[in-house]
C-alpha cells in the first residue's frame, strides 16, 4: 500500500508530470497504476499454469532449484511493450501493479509471512547506468514495500556483457546464466532465510535457477521467485 509520503509526492509530481496508464496512455489519478479497462483486459495467467514450474507447458522439473514461482501476466502484447518501457526507465506502473497483485496472492496463500528478505536478479552497473533502471530491482522494491519485508540488493552480481536472451536456445541460456551471475563478496548473512527473488520476465528459468543456486550456496533455506510476466515455455 502507498504510504502517506509517497502519496503526497505523487500528488505533487502529478501536477508537473501526468500520471498515465503505461498500456494505453490514458490520464490517471495521481495514485492510479493502470486504467480500469487495461486492468480488465490484461493477459492474466490462467489457472492452467503448473504449480511446480509455473508454465503452461512444463519443462523438466528435475532442473528446478527454486521452491515456488509467482507471475501475474503472460508475456504478450500489450505487456511486452509495457515491459520495454520499464526497461527504458519510463513508466514503473506495471511493475508496481504486478507487485501489488502478487503480494495479495502471497498474503492469501500464506507465502507472504514466510518471506524474510527480498532481492532481485542483478544487472551489471554499467548497464544500469546506461538505462537508468534495473527493472528487476524496481519490482523487488515494490514487493518489499507490499510485503513489508527488508530489501537486500547486494547479494548477487552480474558480470559485464550484453547478450540478447530471448533468441537463445534453453541450453545456451543455462550456460550463459551459469557464467554470468556470481555471489557478491560483501554479501550479508542469509543463512536459514526464505528469500524472495524478483525479475521482470520469467522465460526458461535459467536465470532464476542459477540465482537460486547461488542464494542457496550462501545458506538460504528457501527461494521463492516472482516476475511480472511469464512466457509460455
Ligand atoms: Zn489503459
Ligand atoms: Zn511444470
């Protein structure tokens, strides 16, 4: 929920910059995230997703390192475009809306109370500077706020280098993820903790699996993963 300070800030900011729906561009109230029509029409994940891997078409469950997965919508239009805006550091409303809705689900099913720490899939600092935003961190900040849990963005790191992920085969993505991420030398103690790991899009699970593996090497007891959007497989 938005606190008073944020509400006041948004009310003032809204006088200078209009708050618009990130999907259709319609003007919103200062505290609105998406317009009613877009909320209704979003391509929500239906109930047919697998409770173990979170996909409509399962992948090999023996590869799964994480303990649970949450996503809100399918990675298709208009979500793809809206996530692109998020990557470019434009409108954060979709990330915030997804966090609010997923936190609601987690409170209903009892997961929220188990989470002790919120973190994000890392991005190299050079890329972060270039784009102004790490969209995974943006999601994690909203999740930490919604669940009222501490946020720690210093656990994992990513090596420099940019490769377009979505065109790669699953095996290539796994290899890429294994090399790309590493444990931050100055990380805090997460022994025995249940950690929530956040990202913007859940694709093959290579990134989530590798980051989960590292968090468990650091002593995390359980790792729950979440993303705004989910690809079909
Ligand atoms: Zn809209
Ligand atoms: Zn499955």
